C-alpha cells in the first residue's frame, strides 16, 4: 500500500503533428508523497508540461495510469465540479493566460469554494483573506487581471489555486515569466503556502538553483523519460546518470562567478524520431556500444535513488565525467 497522493505508472502521452506521432511522455513512473516538493527538471521540449497536464487531467487519452489519492485521474470529472478534481490544482507559467481578463479577481478566486458548496459571500471573504495572504490588498477582489503586474497576477493565480485547500499542486514554471526581483518572492510564497497547507507539489522548472533550494526530491527528465530520481542533496552531491551529471555541471557555482554551460554534443533529438536504445546515447560522453540498442532498466541505489543507465546496471559508471 503506497502513501503517495500522486502515483504515475508507465505513463505515455502521444501527440500527432503533421501526421507524425510524437511520444512526448514515454513510460514515466513517479510518485508524490503528501507534503513533499518534487522538482521536475529537464531541457525544453523533454515533456515536462505534457506530464504535468496529464497528471491533473487537462490532457486525456494517455496510456498507463495516474492515481490521485488512489483514484484514476481519467475518471475524475473534467467539469471542475468534481471535488476530487478541485483538490488537484495547476499553476501555469503565464499567469495572464490562466486568469479570465473579463472577470473580477474575487469572483475567480471564489469559484472553487462555491463549487465546493460555500456561499457566495463567504467565498468572497475567503478570496479577500487569500489575497492578503499572498501579499495583495483585500480590495483587489473588485479589480481585473490587467490592473496587476505579472508578479501580482501570479500571486492571484496562487490564491485561486489554494482557495479550496488542495492536497496537491502542479506548478509549471510558475516563476520563469516573472522579473528577477519577484521570482524569489513568489517562489518563497509558494513554498511557505505548500508547507502551511501541507500540500504536495510538483515544481516544474529548468532553473536548477531554485529546484535545489526548494525541492525534497528531484526527477530528471530527458526526451520523454525519467532518467534519475532521488533526494535533492543526493542528486546534487553525487549525480549518477550522465545526463544529470551534465545538468548539474552546468549550474552556476555558489560563488556566482563560474558558470559551465550545458555542453553536450548535438541538440535534444526530435521526439518524433527518438534514438534507439537509451535515448540519451547520441549525446552521452560515456556511451558504450550496447547503449544504442539496449533500453536501460531502472536501477535502485542504496540511497533510494533510481537511475536508468546500463552503466549503472553493470556497475561501471565512472565517478566523474568531463563534459
Ligand atoms: N499540442 C501539441 N501538439 C503537438 N506536439 C506537442 C504539443 N505540445 C507539446 N508538443 C511537443 O511535445 C514535446 C514535449 O513538449 P512539452 O511542452 O511537454 O515540453 P516541456 O518540457 O514542457 O518544454 P519547455 O521547457 O519548453 O516548457 C515537444 O516536442 C513539443 O514540441
Ligand atoms: Mg513546459
């Protein structure tokens, strides 16, 4: 019996573009425990948003399974009226796009509580107190999204997502569209609220320094697959998968001065034509001949990490790799 609030098993999601099938998510397993922050990282186009949207049920028709509190997300009502659905919320990168420009802020935040059976006046009071909690004036309830800055709008989107005290939240690049000065403030707010409400959160980001600061665990994604998961400090102190090693090596160092760019040969391959065997092999500095034909199995390390690499399976992973 698992105590996960989110349990993703062998999930695959396909798009069709110009008659070609793109397997944007290709057999992913991840779990989220109550109150846990899981950072989901990987280069642009690797499938992070597709995975997030499938988990909350915005994208349907996936293969495999997503369980939310033990219930299949596929079966949860799409009409936002199912209380199960309300308990699983998503915050998007673009807070303007996710708010309705023509409706007052207060009404938009009050929607969730009203669906859950709260009276309109109580729901509006709740909206006011949430707006204050996210650092906005209570009279913001009567204003419209365009009257706020990007950072403020993201605070509004957070207030709306929290209005019915969800048990889990998927935050897809929630701070990357904000100016640098509001990024840290909004990230801190989100983390404080996640703790206060005892929610679990999947935090999708390509900014590894923020992921390191806030996540309990990290999942590293490459071209539709999770190549490594583990506790944040283990991943940072001793990344195992060659791709994780490359990502960590590319992070600016603590002195803020030295910066090693992600220096892998080639670009992320087109997911319509994924490489055979291990999808990372054409860019991997330590690839062996079997890597182009053998799909790596997931190996569990002593510290609880899971790594998908044949070198890990064979016990021949070099400690350090030069990129
Ligand atoms: N609606 C769609 N139709 C067709 N292909 C899509 C669609 N949405 C995404 N894709 C493709 O699926 C793959 C994964 O996209 P996704 O947006 O999930 O990546 P991502 O990791 O979130 O990238 P980013 O960091 O840029 O946000 C990409 O190759 C993308 O081009
Ligand atoms: Mg994305």
